[in-house]
């Protein structure tokens, strides 16, 4: 059984824009029920980040969380990752791709840890 199935709640994605250690903007997806599927529909499985800074992204990071909310309203973070200029590894590479081609979709599997 996957962790999100054992939580018995609906899931959603929350993305926050962090500048100087402070959340300045955030966005939440609609809630959805957990399913386990090997099918990947690129057009349905995407998170689009609007840029509230009109291009000035050198000092901000995006924190993306996978959250479960049960019927009693309890929220549990199942996993998260950070994309930004000071992040290394695959997330740092994704940041560089986004900066090199603004407005172009980047399709990647993301591991919520």
C-alpha cells in the first residue's frame, strides 16, 4: 500500500514562492482522490507556475508539496521538493532549463520526498 492510500484523504498539490525565507505567493490544486496507475498523461499531470515577479527570479525558489487532507481536516505532507537557483541535482538542472526557455513546458517525473 502506498503512503497516500493509507492516509484515507483527498490529495492536492501546493506550490509556494519563497523569497528571502518568506512565502510571498502560493497556489493549490483542486483536490483529487488517490489512485495508483502506471499510465502517465502529460496533458493532465502538470503544474504551471505563474511568475508574480515578471521575470526577476534570481532570488526566489518554488516549494512544491504533495498534501493529503482527510475528512476531519487534518493535513499531512506526503512529500515535497524545491526548485530554485541554489538547488543542486535534478531540481537545479530543471531550474536552469526553465530559465533558458521561459514559458516552455518541461516534462519530468518528480520524486516527492
